[in-house]
C-alpha cells in the first residue's frame, strides 16, 4: 500500500496500468515448452521404505530391554506402524502403477 492510502502502486510516466501489458513489455525470454512428465514406478520406492521400517522393527526387538530402560520402548510401536502404513502404501502404489502404466508388455520368445 502506498503512503497516500491507495492500494495501487504509483504509475511511472509512460507506463500502463494494465499488468498484462507491463509484463509483456518486460518479458525478455521466450516461452519454453513444458518438460515431459517423468514416468517413474512408485511401487519399488514404497517397498524399499517398508523394508527399512521392517529392519527397524527387527532391530528394536533385539534391543528391547535397552530401549525400555532408557524410556524408548515406543520405538517398536513406531516401527510397527511404519511397516503397516508401508504395506498399505505399497499396495496403493501397485494399483496406481498398474493404472498409470497399464499391463506390462509380454516378452516375445
């Protein structure tokens, strides 16, 4: 807001009040085409994350007594939750990948 209570910035001499015209006047680079979308399967990424949570769950079971002594017994519950959510996410990504990529092409022998 300017000092005179006006919400519009003061127009300089020779400028237009139309923002689109001002943008076209200062635009220096041409429009570039949008990049193609990256085709990436998400199922392996979700599966790797689930595997990491599974390893964490196994490790918390090995160190259960030490974790309980230090007040960190909740780490096991956190890892178990990560495994459960990871399994759900992996299933969801498998469905999304199947919809996005369609059926895999059959190998010709």
